[in-house]
C-alpha cells in the first residue's frame, strides 16, 4: 500500500515538472518570437502611415520610385519622368536616403 502512494506522488511531481517546462517554453516563445514580431509589425504600420509626397521608396518587387500621392491603402509612385504606377502601401519599404 505504501509503495502505491509513493508511486502516485512521483507522478504528481513529474506532472508539475512537465507543466513548468511547458510554461517556460511558452514564455520563451513569447519573448523571443511573438513579441519582436508584433513590435516589427507595429513599426512597419507606423512607417506606412507616415509616408508622404516626395518620399523615396522601393516596392517588394524592387521598383524604386518617389511617392506622388497616397489614397486609402494605395500609393502612386513615379518611377521615371511622367511614368507613374499605383501600388499597395503594404508593398513599400523605406530607402535609407528617404528625402530628395
């Protein structure tokens, strides 16, 4: 009878060890994966909201241009003299030299 109680108590302590390891794993995932990713997404959203006429940008396809107009979720960029294209704001990335 005593051996059975000791066996049950061992399972409980191992269960707690497993629960603690799972909680620690979730915490590590949050601080090293989820939190930095959401922080980066917020920074990108703020960047897209701050875009204005005259900013130099590059699309995800590699097309460089200057913003002429932004409307809704779209931007019109000038890629050459008198050549303008309409692109999604979500495809734009900054260039280090952002102003003309």
